[in-house]
C-alpha cells in the first residue's frame, strides 16, 4: 500500500510564523520612530541614519525580503522532493566536498574575516551552508546502524570529514562550529556510537577550543570578561602577562562587557509587552549588531517579555515536532536527517538567546530565521525543507 503524503501543519505553521516574525523584526530594527519631543541620540553613527529613519523601503529589509522569497521557494522545492533520493554517497560526499571547497575559497578571498564571498551587492557565508551539508552527511553515515559505527575505517572517514568541516568553520566562526559539533554529537549518540570514541572526541574538541580561542584576540577578551573579569584565575595560572598582551590587541578590550550591558538594558526596558515596534532606543547605535546577532534584545525591548516567550515557544514547537519525527520516521536515514537538522537549528537559537541574556560569553551568531542575513536564512530554510520532506513521507 502506498503511504499518502501528509503535511505537518504544526511544523510548517511554526516555520512560516518564524519567517514572518523575522522579517518584521528586521524591518523594525532598521527603523526609527521617535517618541514625542525627542531627538536622535548623538551616539547614532552618521552612516546608519538613512537606515534608521522610518522608511518602509529600508535597504536592509528589502534585501532580507528578497532572500526570504528565494529561500522559501527553495524550502518548498525541497519539501516536494523525496528525501530518500539524497541517501547516496554522491549526495553525502558531494555536498560536503562543495561546502569544504567554499570554506577554502572564502578563507583566501576574505583574508581578514574569512567569512564572506562577495559578488557585487550579494554576499555568501559558506559556514551557513555547511550546516545542511553536514546534516546530510551525518544521516548518510549513521543510517546503516551499529555495524558502520564499529568499523574503524569508516569511523576514521567520518571523523576526518567532521573535523575538517568544523575546523574550517572554527577559523572564522566559533559559534557555528559549536552548532556543527552539537548536531554531530546528538546524531552519533542516537546512533549508538561507543563511549570510548566520544571520550576521544571530547578531548579533541577541548584541545581545539583551547587553540582556537587565542587565534583571535576578541575571542579571548569575551571569554575572560565572562569567566574571569578580574583576571584572578589567569593570574593564578601565571598567564596574566600573556593574556594582557592579547587583550591589548583587541578593540573590545576597553569595555568587553559593553554589548552585554546594552542587551540587558534593552531586555529590561521592554517590560511585559515592550515599548512598541520601531520605538526601541538601544538599536540607535547603543547596541552593536542590533539587527543581527543581538536582535533578540530588540525583540525584548519592543515586544517585551511576551514577545520573547512567543519566539521561544515557536522554537520549542519546532523542537517537539522535529524530535517526534526523529522517533517515528520509517527509515534510519530520515530519522537522523530529522534529528540533525532539528538539533542544529534549535541549538543555535538557544545559543543566541543565551548570549543575549548573559548566560554565555558574547558570541557573534545570528538567531535563525530572525536575524538579518541572507545566507543564514537560506541555510536554515534548506534544513527546514529537508525536515518537511521527511515529515510529509513519514507523517
């Protein structure tokens, strides 16, 4: 008997609600609606004034809207495609190789930040496309079951692939690398990987983290400001002089907690229901990256605690439907696809929110579906398209 396709309206509705909510917040975060008898604060950077005046044709919003239309069409196309056709070495290794190639290209083409490939007004962030690529690879690798996970040769291949992918991303984006490793950990745990291999992986990840943090002085500034602001532990370890030399290289060393304080101020000033769309003040140059990495603070200021809770509920709905699908999928490949994509999306969202409220060190990372950024939106909706494809054929 042929199984009929069935749409998970809870999942699809949550995705569309996040998309609309994100577009609304990007628009609001790039507007300025002054309260009575007030003036634009002197701190407002001159080059941002044209974006912050009340303007329905905000350049950032229009760019995000264009990316949303393209990404939504891509998601719907993937939803219609049978995900089982992706269960092949050609797809798994092909998209992984392409992703690695783009990461190498961006490392050479963007020698300062190693993040963006630019073609005129368009930009591509390969690390965002690494997430769906790795999710596909993990599902293909884990699908055969315990037999594959006990094959040392195949495990070595998987470890090299994950290591190269996360290592290439880690050079420029430590947060996205953490998202990749979180997805890998959850999928391999669910697939039954032996604990001894996990211990090796944890040690490797810890060593990589210790090496990666000092590569960029701003990373060290953020970690030290969060964990040891008075440098007591650093002094006890005998590393105070070395750490201070690194701190002096970073522009953020003068006040490394400034961004967090402004984020908390925005969240606190929003109260229960916020000050209203476009009426937030922290986005006016006080809070860096208000339209991007710290847009959750803008949500808190303009929509209040209610808006933050609503956003969190949408991500929890996606987590519920994704984990439910991972448990009920008819085949192993679909199960691990659902698990990997859901983990990466929700983990990144929780990571971003945790940074905004001060639970984790400051980290530049977009809030999926909400932050400004076309590459992030496209990469996330690709994963949602794959998730919806699994859902429709296993509902």
